[in-house]
């Protein structure tokens, strides 16, 4: 999943970034409200983690603008402002959850998992495609009862394809889903990840089909053996 973190305190941001990355997510970090607003217009995110006290543009204004554009992505507010009226105001503006600083990273991680679970699969934490089963918040996948050994990138790739069943996903969309600003994924790197994923899906009845010039499709087929071309 790709997450935007808007937080101006460097040490809090560092802790949150590393926790989310360890969880296999791609994280973009901005330290001002105006940069958050720009990033939200320019990129697609699965979750926004939003501090309220941000320079240039307050977090509540970022949230207001986001919802006024009709964006429905989940928003987790993390802030030191813990008054009841403030909490109610932020929830009414469209935040999905609210965490008061200081907080335990384990609680933060649990709330992120809950929000992503609700958003990514509309309440269903698992996706089933033929014999392939994905636990989205847990980052695990199985063929029948056999767990697949996937790297964070391979799981991200499989998830990005599985969330768009019967639709072609372009290379640009895959790179957008897999990378944050601090990482680079070259064309070559994407090819390698696809190649490895195909090898691991071999024999599963589900394969990654190449649609020449357009992108990729996760497909369940009699003949699918993980390396459809
Ligand atoms: Ca702040």
C-alpha cells in the first residue's frame, strides 16, 4: 500500500516512516500542509497519516480540501491536540480515526491495519482468486493451504494486480503502487519482480498475463501456470 505521511516533527516522522516501511508499505513523507496538499493532488494514496499542527497549511485545512475534492481515502489524524471539541471537529471534517500524541507505535500500527483493511477490500480482509488467497493487512498469500514466500515488493505487486481483477494495470500504475519518493524502481527492477512473482505463482492456476503495450492482468485460467505471456 502507498501511504502519505504529513508530519513536521522529524523524530516522530522517522519513527512512523520506518514502522510503516517495515510493514511493507511505500511511504512518502512531507513536513508541511501545502506539500501534503500538492502530493494528494498529484498522487494516489491508500492512506493519509495527518498531523494537524503543520506549517504553511493546517492539517484541518488539508483534510477539508481533500474531502471537498471527493477523495474517499482513509485518513488517520495524529496530533497533540487532544480536546474533545477538536476531536469531534476533525472527525466531522472527514477523518476516519484519531490518535493523540504521544502514542505507542504498536497502537498506531494496529489502527493503520484496521483502516487499510476496511479500505482495501471494502471490509473483507481477504481476497480469493481461484486457489490463490491473499490476506491484505497481514501481507500473506497462499495457494490452497501452502503459504507463498513473497518479498514485500512481490506481495505489493500481487496485491496491486489482485485489487484490479479483470482490468489491465499499466507499468506506471504498478510503479506508482510500489514505490515511494525515497526508493527507485527501474523498468528492469519491475521486470525482475514480475518474473519472480510468476515463478512463485507457477502451478497455482493464477498467472500474470502480459497485455502487450498496455500492462498486466492477474488471470485465473485453466492453462495459467504463473508465466503466461
Ligand atoms: Ca506538528
